[in-house]
């Protein structure tokens, strides 16, 4: 039996508040775990940001508490789009 291929997650960079922020797609298992956050959108967004930026959930939450709505939404939307979740309910 052949080994499963190792595929690098798609990644990109976005400018938020004048700084470049690296982010990447969620893995398949991470994307599937979003369903566990149904009705808990705040927790879903913390999880999504943490996974997509290689931060802890606590760091992602603290960042969300300190960033304006529009800039935070830009990063969340970018992670959703690169993960192929744009047409799905993520929380």
C-alpha cells in the first residue's frame, strides 16, 4: 500500500493595521472540528484564528479583544477563504 501524500497547507499574508500577518488554511481535521462550536461563534472564531495563525486559543482571543472589528474580520475571512470554507457555516 502506498503512503498517503504529504501536502503543505496553502498559506498567505495579509496586512492588518499596517503589519503583515502570516496565515494558512485549516487542516481537514481542524475544519471538521468547527462543527463542535455550533452556537458558540466566539469560541469558533478563537479556534479558527488560533489554528490559522499557529497561535494558542488564548492568544487568538486576546488579539480579538484588542483589534477593531473590521481588521479582525479581514483575517478571519481570509482564513475561511483559504480553507475553502467560504460557502459553509463555520460556527
